[in-house]
C-alpha cells in the first residue's frame, strides 16, 4: 500500500475495527487473570508458550478466573488480548516518537485514531492498539514477551494515572511498615540497591516504575508498584548470592572472569524473578511512601555521603524521579492532559523526605543506611 493510500484510509480506520479483525484472525483462548491492588486484569492469548511465560512472570499476582460475578461491584477490570502472528507491514502513516534526551534511535511510532491509539515497535514489528478499555497486542508476541508484559503493566499505569497518581522512575521496597522508593539518574543502580535491601529482609514493591497516590484518605502518600520483575546487569547478579538462580553455571564462570569495570558497563539484562530468588510472599504492589532515595553518586572512590532534605528544598533532584507518561498513555477525565511539572511533583511528595546518596558508590553502606531508616524512621 502506498503512503498516499494509507493517508486516505487512516481517517476511516478505528481501533475497534482493527481489534475485531485481529481477534477474528487469531482467536485467543488461553487465559489468565491477575490482581494488582484493587484492579483486575484479564489476559488472553492464542499462544500456549506465551501463556506459560506470562503465568510464570506474573506468578505472585495470579488471581482466580475473573468473571463478572466474581469481581467486586466497583472494581476496575482491564482486558488485554495478545495475538501471536507474523510480522507485517500495516501500511499506516505512523508518526515517529522522538527518542528521550540523550538517545538517538527511534524505537516507536504511533497513530492516533478516533477511538484510541496504535503504537508500532519498529525493531520487533509488534503492534499495540488501545483505547476505551480495549487493549490488543499483535505480532511475534512469544519472542517479545517482555513487550507484552510492559503493555499489560502500562494498561494498569494508565488507569492509575487517570485516577490522578504521579508516575515515578524508581524501584521500591518496604520493611517494618515503612516504604522507600529508590530513584537515580541513568545507570546509578536503583535495582541493585533495592535487591540488596531484599537480601537484608525487605519486601519488593516495584521495579523501575512507581505511582504516588495521595487521595487515599491518609495523610502520607502511598507508593503503588507494578508487577514488573527486576531487569538487572550481570554485575548486580554476581555481587548478590540471593540472585544466583538467574545465571547458569557456565554464564557465572564466564562473567566472573571479566574485570569489575567491564561488568559495570556491560549492557546485558536478565530478569530476576523475585519468587525464584527470595521465595514466595516477597513481592507486594503497595507500601507507604516514607522517603524517596535519590542515587546521585559516582564511581570515584570517595566515601558515601547521606543527606536528608525535602522535595521543596531540593528541586534539582526531582528530575531523577520524574517520568513522562509516554506514548502508551491516553488521558481521560481526572488524568494528566500534559506531563506534570516540578511543582506537581513537589506537591505530590510534600512531607516525604528525600534521602540523597552522593559521594562514591557503596551499595553495602547505602543498604545499611536505608534499612536503618526503614527499621527506625531515622538515618
């Protein structure tokens, strides 16, 4: 199809029609159900291997089959279908999503329709259609199950953002009735620190994305997580014995032979399934937000410095936590018509101390300081 023909047809295309076609071509009969806090998610796919992968990945969040009769009257139910299909050229006039600051490669393109949005992944050929509560993924899903996982989690994030939550780029843990979000400028090691805290007895709340909820009838905000397992580098795995299930013996031998600096910069990611590494019951998707830890350190050999401030006093640190709502978010009444600014984040984090970790990188000392705060409420 030519670009001119695509531009002619696109105004008449709807997400509803495309979803109906995809579901007709590739019927999805393998189902699983999830519960994330007060939200239920129904997922169906035509691919048994994908179903098995999703079942393992979301193991801590599996729920009994969600039927209309079994869901509380006021509960939200998200429906997602994922259809294994050959990669194809959709012949549509997508708009390229410009890469984030500091990056050059365009990975995604999108097309807004009267009843939703399409997002196309250029590298993998995956197509995602969403809008008005109807969510479809189609393409080589099994080979790109991480993108299906992200799509499911993004549907939950969209719902919560449209309830007025703030989105943070952070991991989170809880212990002794308190919770911490751990943020940091790119490559600072928030997942590494959160897993060190797990080894000291903390419970996992979220990896990479958190939601800040204030309108829950409580004075302090609440930190809501998503069921996303940590994606970690080999150096993180080798430094933490609890993560040993992630690597094979052959991988461990090969990676252990690398110099420390090479390990630090090696961009090879592994999923660390929390249940496999730490046992059942160590992954819960909410906690109080008692402090926000910002990693602002360097590998320079200096001693670790720990300082506590407020969000209002340290606006320079907020960009480490702020996260764009992104191309997979469609605002609804009550949501964000544009990305919240510094002032919105400062208001959302009012009363939440910021703990800045600066100086030299020291995960052991940082974990000790964070656990002391979680156990006592003080540094």
